C-alpha cells in the first residue's frame, strides 16, 4: 500500500488551485452566456433578466464564497483536534442557522415581490422575483456540504459542483429562452425560463454534492447531536464572517443591484418618453456587465493565484515574502487591468456589433470598459487585505463603492442618462480601489505603485492605444457588417495585445523570476532573453 507522503501545505496549495481553476471556469461561463442570451431575447429581454439576476447572484455568492469558507474553517479546527463529535455538532448547527437564513430570505422575496418590483419601477417583474426566491432554499444544504468537504481539505466536490452548476445553468438558460422566445412567448416569459435555468443549476450542484456525501468515509459516529462547541460563538461567526468573506466578491453584483433599483426610475425622471424606451436603454446599458466581468476575470486570475502564498507567509511571519508577493500582485493587476480596459475602449464599437448585433450604447459601454482597471485593482487589493487578515477593510471598501454608486447615480443619471450611470460605476470602483490601496499601503508601510513601475505600463498603454486607433481608422473604411466587425475586433485584440505585451517586456516591469510565476511565464522569459 503506497504511503501518502504529500505534506499538508502541499495538499492545501493543490486544493486552492483546484478551487481557483473552478472559479475561473464558472466566471468565464457566467460572462459568456449572456451574449447569446441577449442575441436571442434582445435588449428588452436582457433588461428583464438583469433586473432580477443580482438577487440570484447574492445567493450564489453566499453558497460559494461565504458560508462554505466559514464552515470549513470551523470543521478543520475540529478535525485538527480529532473531535468528530464537534464536527457533527458544527454541521448540524450550521444547517439549522442557514435554514433560518434561507427561509427568511425566501419569505421576504416571495411575499415582498410586489414591493421590490415597485421599487425597481416594473410591476411585471413580480413572478420572476418570486421564482428566483426559491434559490435561497437551496443555500443551506449546498453551503453545509461544501463547507464539510473543504474543511476535510477535499476541494474536488466543491469544484465539480461549481462547474456542474454553471454548465447546466448556462445550457438551460440558452435553450429555454430560445424555445420560449421563438414559440411566441413574451420577453418576460422567456426571462422566467432563463431564471428557471438558474434553479436547475442549483439543483445540479446539490445533487453532485449529495453524491460525494454518500460516498464519503463513514468512520466514526456521525449521528451525535451534542458537541463541545459554544453555539453562540458559532452562530455569530457564521453571520459575521459569512457576510464578511463574500461581500467583496459581491461588489460587482451589488453595483448591478443599485442599477436595478434606481436606473429605470431615474431615466423616467430624466424625461424618457415611456417605460418601454427606458427599459430598452437599461437593456443596452446592461451589455457592459459581461464585458466588465470577462475583463476582470482575465485580469485578476493571474494575480489572485498568489494570495494563498501570502496567507501562508502571514502565518509564518515572513514579512519580506509578503511584501514581495503583494508588490507582484499589484503590478500584475495594474498592468493587465490597464491593457484590458484601454484595449476594450479602443475596440468597443466593433466589439459591440460583434457581440450584440449593433453599436447602440457604445459610449456608455466604453466608459464601463474603462472601469475594468479599477475593478481589477479593487478585487485584487481586497483579496490581498483578506490574505493578511484585514477582512473588515475589504468590506468597508465594498460598502464605500456601493454608496458612491448610489449617490452618483442620483446625481449623474438625471443629467447624462445611461452615460451618467456608466460614469457612476467608473467612479465607484475608482474610489474603492484608491481606498483599499491607501489602507494596504498604510498597513504594510510600503509604497507599492512606484514611478519605475508606472512608466513602462503607461508607455505600453499609449503605444497600444496609438496602434489601435490607427488600425480602427484604417479598417473602418472597408465595411460595417457584423461579420466584418467581428474580424475587426478579434484581430484588433491580437494586435493590441501583442503591442502591449512587447512594450511591457521591453520596459522590464517583471524580473525573470517573477515571469516564471505567471502563466506562460517561461515562454515570455525566453523571449525576453532573446531580445536583450
């Protein structure tokens, strides 16, 4: 019988990477499916879905990033103490607490759907809000099962359930919306079918987790009710830490929620002639959400792989290592976020036509695309603060962003319409990024964004923008079809990315050792050596 000689640290690192890959896959799927969905149901249908989607996204965040992490920490502590009774007690108590949370949220949404729809400015959303409220009934079971497996350092069940949930959800949303819309159903009914797909994804996750639960190692008595843990402590920990851990992951969702509650009514107050026109404007504006999400996922996926290393170094007390990796994470986030934001701004018109059939709303979409830099920085800085044990600062940053968005919406939408809403989003993420950066700088007593780092990034960005502007000016003379726009956008991405990466490498932003830590870093390092 082969012995398992793998160290606990190595197991934890591998588990973290499994969850990171799963999260990356699910986020990419979440960004991409909205494009065919919008193509099927149009801007009105997209508006309807986006009004209700943030409610579902909150349930998913709590069941993915919030409560499972808290439960896993409690379970891991009891396992380390070989306290099987304590593990059982924590799982049962967590289930009872989360059943209360889930039932409360379900009841508030189901019974309060009329009032919520009124606040959103669209009474026809009532059935959809009631439908999505059922997702909170799945929250307790999914959270406890994921927390149990993660506490046992078994990350595969969580990863498989996340990917399975999103895959079934995306497939069901696209198929149901297509069938319903093509059969003559209204945009609201097609959106109800899409939201049913979200529930189907949740059931898939639960079934997969239950299958792993049935196959678990049944050593020990798993039916003991009493344990040695303090119930009040566990309940407070679940309520406080569960929300704390996932609040920063919900920032993008909460910003969308602010728009869902305020943008339609503000557009009507601005003087939009009727509610249908206002809904179409909101639907066109919502095209920016998958662009932000996709750009942010790509930019943060590289830098956030370093966060577990920082958490481990914090436990060891290795301050030098922590500073080095925080510095690298910020440089990666800043450079890739800048490139993704400005590249998409330059290519926004052909990208808009390629993805959404026409170029409506390209100006607000360009402004939303510019916010990718600040969303990237905000999420990276929040994760770094969590890594060094400053979760409440990250929460404060998210709260500041939401309040800023709400106030700026009230001020700017009535003046500039959806352009004002886009500016409000940009400002909210910028304020959050600046707040978190200065807090991190103060905690670490180190300046991370230095002139020697700024110069190569700005230089590379200016070169890329100049090349892409010339490219768009030349190629725009040859056609305006959707197929041409697609080829123009895709080739532009390759051209802009090539110019930007070459200029960054020539600017010596990263050392050879740092490049080796990044995806495809070895190939980039070889390229760097050949060109010196």
